[in-house]
C-alpha cells in the first residue's frame, strides 16, 4: 500500500513539473512573438502590408474553429469519450493543415511582395513564418496524440499529453489573435 501511495505522489510531482515546464516554454515563446509584434509596429508604423483581408479572415476563422475542436477533444478524453476525442482531434488536425495551406500555400504566393522586399516583406514573412512553424509543430503533436489515442493510451485519469497539446494549440491561436489585426487590419495601405 505504501508503494502505491509513493507512486501516486511521484506521478503528481511529475505532472506538476511537466505543467510548469510547458508554461515556462510558452512564456519564453511569448517573448519571441512579442518581439515580432514590436518589430512590426516599429518598422511599419501606421502602415500595413497590402494583403488579402478576406483570406486573412478565413484562415483566422479556421484557426479559431480548430481551437473549439481541440477543446472538445480534451474534454472528451477527460470524460472517457475516446471516439469524441479521436474525431475532435482529427478535425483539429485537418483545420490546422487548412490554416497552413491558406497562409503558406496561398497568402505567401499571392502577396505583392517577397521576403526581401524591405521592411514590409521581412515583417510579414517572419511573423507568419514563425507562426506557421508553430502551427506545423502543433499539427505534428496532434498526430502523435491521435495515434496514441487510437491505441487507447489515454484515460480520464491519464491524459497529460492531450492536455499539453491542447494548451499549446490554444497558445498558438492566441498568438494569431494578436498577429491577425497587426498584419491585416491595423494601419493604412
């Protein structure tokens, strides 16, 4: 009985350490994204890049909807609903890929400037590139938890990886909530 209590204590300690590590990582990432946001306003001032605002709204909507499904996935597994977890995680993953296709596949190709075309190009491609890299990382994370979920590795008591993926995904969404208006809405053309 004593070893079971000790094991439970160890598990709680590991979980607390994992959570702290994730939040410290996200905090450190915030400094990088914050620096990009400051650079945007410092370098472009009250000007904004000439971008497809309709496409910007579409990819933003896709990312926000994906966050809803990521939340559903986490709630589903915490309630023991494996099917709901799998379906919601798969939808989140697909929406993440749609977002990447919209930004990298369409917006990068149709923007009227390139990455080396002055401050406008540098700011746009750096901000969207770093964000897209984080979305891609999140998609890979989702693939891992989806695979593990299909193998039945999560339960209502043990689903830290799902919680971590959800927190990371929501963080990336929040970053875009700041980037979207900074790139697509604030300033004059």
